[in-house]
């Protein structure tokens, strides 16, 4: 039987390659976030994701976290953005984010809703400017999906 002998340099190089590859694999996995569900309402994409907690404070924290993640992603990619005035819809407020990506404007509004004592973060995306009526229509559609 033949015995394999590896040099320390070879083992160190393999270790570094595996460590770097593992970091990219884990980073890619951690950044992959899918919404619980997605629907289309009047030419808008509406995504909603259930929050961990049931209190209003947790919902507000989750909304703030989603807005922060969106802004950080835009800044990392060097895209221009603007945060608009809050859009009111029944029991919720949505924060609009206007993005400039590849010389095109995209609109997104992020807010929350409570249905059956469960909180959901809701993202409304559109190629057109999002209005309070659009947000209300999106919320009604989400409620319809959850009931």
C-alpha cells in the first residue's frame, strides 16, 4: 500500500481555497431572501412576508429593517434613490423608495399589515409612481390571499 505525503504548502493552499469558497457559498446563501408569497395587482408586484413576532413594535422594526436593506443594496450597487413621503393606507403607512437603475425609474413602497393577529411586511413594486390608492388595493389583495 502506498502512502500519500502532502507538503505543508499544498495543504495550506487547499485550506485557503476551501475557506474562501466556503465564505462565498455562505454569503450567497445568507443574502438569498425570498418573500413568503407574491401576487400581481394592477400591474404591480406585491410581496408579503410574515414577521416573527406579533407586536406592533416588531412589525415596525421589520419594516425599518427591510427599508434599510433596500437602501444598503442600492448604495452598494451605486444606484441613485430617493425616499418619498409616507403613503397612508387604512391602518398602515408605506415608505416609498424611488430608484434610478440603468437610466430607468422603478418605484417601491414598503409597509406592513396585520391579518388574523399575524404581522406581514409588504413590498409593492411598480414601473409607475405608487399612490395611496395603489397601496390600499395591494393591501386588500394581500388580505384576500391571507383570509
